[in-house]
């Protein structure tokens, strides 16, 4: 009689008794430690069931760690992963992508706006769908941002090989196209048995939440394994709440950093994206005021202080402003907080000309804190600032240095305000266009841009009126991030207007998320600055002594030169759109865009040769055997910059 209730009773390896009930797929496994319940699921269903069980705490509220998933289905992920996504959509909403790269970029933008506390998922089919996401993985890797990528893969059995879209390596049958993710993923695994996710998923999640090692995780899903079943322990699917750990510094490192600071006479702070991820904005402002130290920022760190903070000077480096770059050239100590110290921040390490210059680096990542023989403080930004401040006591930097910083800031701000003010010139500059929108923006408006000449102009003109309103991607300088990333930011911050500045080159590279923003009712305001090509690279081409070719559309040797009607193109995707020809028209159009109930695109012709002044060296390839006089001038400038470059110390 009792046996009739059971489908199977078996002894496993002499240690376990497994009982399977006829009426359901739940099993009970009895082992030495007690009773472990299992549930039979496909690998695909188990994967999403586990992800849904992961939670995070934001503003004292428990929320899903994975708030959504983007997908473009193909034969490698539709039947199993796709079905699981559909069945679980009430707990993990799915969104239709239009390009695998752009949908992953949207997920990255979302995670950045949420300060790495929530993680988006992007799944693609095997083959080109998967490799399309490699660029997005590189963006996440470079910017230290989390995203979970689930590309389809070939068959673990290899019986059907070579399958559709399989890239065969004749000397290594275990390699697939997804191996290309390895160099741009912090975590990579290929699932070839359904039980492997028991070990792989927890590792991937912990890495993506690790402040020192954060980045993309790629889990390639073999097509046959997605549909295979396994008796997963029920405990695997229990709710788990994750909170990002805070790294506390070694007291000796704190003491050494404080001693370096107290011996300095002209210190500056370089605040990076790590300040934002740590939510250390208040601590930074308090630290600067208490110790009388002017604050500069990296491109990724803009937004950690507002324009009205008396200690915020400006962005520093090759995209930065003359005020901060003037200070950096004379500073005797830079306190770098939460920055990887990339070349655009350091002026390719030529920005620090003081022979007595010292560097103190506060970062969760050991790799970053040891650059250029820095005094290392391996620490969360918030905790590190608090403890270094305590060690400094009442010490303050000389007031003459701070007063110089204020003078430098006011003078440069006046220059930028003049260059970005109203104009009657036939084609306004990028700075004029940014200034027109900035003057009419609300404090809560979030600005987004990436790659190209617009980043430098936005950095100088758009001084945040409110914290956390500047979301530019510059770690990988990815053309095409602008609209896709902005969509993710809007999804994360639905109550704020998101303003996108994009050049015609980036627009043509990736614009399909205008359609996505309309489909999902995520309004964006997009300013298309059309200067007739990749004109910032045209600028570099000329600066290095070359002749205009390819970058500038008018010089691209095109046999049928035409220019895009961005207004009608945007309208065809469902957006509101208009074309303007002056800064006054742009200001009026922006006000209409603010009132619009859906995405609004404004196109304006801009000057291709007019830029705000650059004040820092940036090392880029230069002909060492000049052919023309322009080549010689470029080489002379290059050698001057190189002569000031720190040689690794």
C-alpha cells in the first residue's frame, strides 16, 4: 500500500536514500545530515528560478537583484531559455532587444545608474547573436560594471557538429565563438551539464557584486543542456539577500596616507566613479571642506559634487578643464579616490609636472592602488575617506592653494560660459548646443553621452546642478552607447528626464533603441549634433599632420554625397522629432521636448571645426619620421608632451 505512493525508492552511493513521489516531481533525499528535498527542473528553468530568488537592498527596500532581462531569440536560446523566461515573466520581466550589443548596453546603463546594486541580464542565440554582445562586455569590463550575459552555445554532446553558426577551431574542438568573451569577462563558464549551474551561478553573482572585482559575467549555455533536467536541491532556490560589502582599509595604510597628505602643500583630490558606487558623495564634500583640499574629477566621477559646492573645481585631464589641469601640473600630491587613473585623467601621465609629486590611491581594487608607485589604501571610498580624515585630525592644506584653485575655477568657468552662450553664427558649435540645453534644463535632468567630441564639450559645459545627474560612458569610449545606455538609465530613474547628446556618427552606428524607448514608454530627449562625420577624429587627423580623409563626410571621396534626415528617421520609429538651425530654436525645441509624452529627437547642424580649448597632453600615435611640415609640428608637440611624462613612477 505504501509503495503505491512512490515512483521510485533507491539507494544512492550507500549514503543516500532517494524517494520520488508519483503525484509530483518533488523528491526527498535522506542522507546522514537529515532530509534534503529536490525538485526536477530543466536547466533553463532552474537558472531563472535561482536568479529570481536573489534580492538586494536599496533605500532599505528589498528588491530583485535581477530586475529584468533583454533577449533576442534565435535557435540557440528560444526553445528552452526563452520558454523559461516567458513562464517567469511576472517575477523577471523580459524586454525585446533590437540588437544584441545595444540591449546589453542598455543593461549596463541601468546597472550604472543603480550604482551596481542591481544587475540586468542579456541573452542571445549562438553565433553572431552572441558575438554581437562582446563589445558590450568590453564596455562593462572597462567601466567595472556588472551584467549577466547568457549566450547560447553549441551542443555539449557534439553529435550534430558542426551546427548552424558554429565556428570551428580545427585544433581545439572545445572552443566556440563564445570563447571570445573570455578576454572581456570577469567570470566565464560554459555549462555542459545541468548540475553545473549549482556552482557557477553563485560564483558569478558574487563576482558581479564584488566592489574590487566587479565586471561582466558570461555563462555560455550549451543548447542541449538547456533542456536537460536535473534533481536540484530545493535549498538552492531559497531567497537570498545580497548587500555589496564595504572594504575596510588596513590601519597602517591609512596612517601612511595621512602622513603623505600632512607633508603636502598643494594637494588635490581626483574623484572617480568609485565615489559614486560607494555613495560617498557626502563624505567627499565633508573631507574636502574639513581639510581645505580642492576637488577635481574624472569623467566617470562627474556628479559626485554639484557646481555649487565651494570645493569642486572641475574635471581633470585630456577632456578636463584648464582650471583643474593648471592645478594638477603644480600639485605635490594627488589623492585619487575610486579611479583607475586612465590616460585621459592623467594626461597620459604628463599632467603632474611637480618634481616632488606624490600619489595616494584609495580603491577597492589592489591593481588600481599600486599604479605609479602610489601610497596604497585598499578601501571602500566612503570608509577610506572617513578613516583618513580621522587620522588627519584638524590638519588643513594651506589656504593660499585653495584660493588659487577658486581663482582658476572662476576664470575657466567664465571662458566656458562665454564659449557656450547664445550665438548668431550660422552653425553653432557643440559647446553652443550643449549650453543652450543646459541653460533650460532642470536640476534633476540626467545628461548622457559617450565617445567622440561631444564628451569633452559636455564635460566642460554641463556642471551638475544636482548630485548623480551625469552618466557619461568613457571607460571604453563606445560609440553607440549613447541612446542604448540612456534607455537603461531612464528605466532605472523613471522620474527624471534623461537628455542624450549624440553626434551624427554615433547615431548612424546605433539608433534602434529610439524604437525601444517608444515601445516601452521610456521617454528620452535626444539632441543630434550633426557636424558631417566623425569630426573629432578628423580634428586629430589634422592635428597629427594628416589630410582630411574618411572621417569628414565631405572629404570621404563619396560618389553620391548625401546627408541624413534625422528628423524623419526618428519619426519613422515612433518618436517626436524636429530640426532646428540655431541655439534659440534649440532652446525652444528643448522646452517642447520636456512637455512631450514620448521620446523627442532634435537635430541641429553644428560646426565641425570649433572646439573648446584643450589643456592637457594625450599620447596618441605620431609619425616619427615626418613627411610634411604639419607632421613635424605634430612631432614637436608630441615630444614636448612626452618630455613631461612620468616614466612609470
